[in-house]
C-alpha cells in the first residue's frame, strides 16, 4: 500500500511511503535488495537461527527497531526506510527531524571570534 502524506495544509508537497507493516519481512527484504534471498540469509540478517527466527515471528517479536536496523545494515538497506515501512517511525516525524537539524558549518566558513581568546 502506498500512502500519501501532506506536510502542511498549505503546501502541495507530498511524500510517498510504503506501508509494509502487515507483510512478512522475508517477502519485503528480497524485493528491496533486488534479488532472491535464501531463508538462511533472512535469518542471519535478523541475527537469529532458524528456530529462534520462527519463534520470534510467532510471538510477534520479529519486527522491532533493533531487528530492522540489524537487518538493514546486514543487507545494506537504509534502516530508517525499514522503520518507516514497517510502521515503527512515522514518516512525518522523520521529515520534521530532518528539517529541524541544522547543517554544521564547514571549516572554511568559520571565522575567529575576536571576543573570545584563541584556543
């Protein structure tokens, strides 16, 4: 399912995100990687052995922030994208965070402050 979210009512900018929260990660991850994944590769991506993986699935403990970050790093996927796709982070929250962080100045743009002593 593709969802649209409007940042503000006055803006016409839309962001697209895919809602995969009801899908099996073993189906979504190969799609994102762009190739079939062996079952053992999926278990390893989550840091589980086969029996522990299926136990986590049955108990609803597979899709957690820690597990998705681990799988994202293992498969070289963006962990934040996985967290948004599986509904653990709201896309608007990510957008607001990115907008609120200010870029650090570059070294070449820094100037000495005459009111402060040299370091």
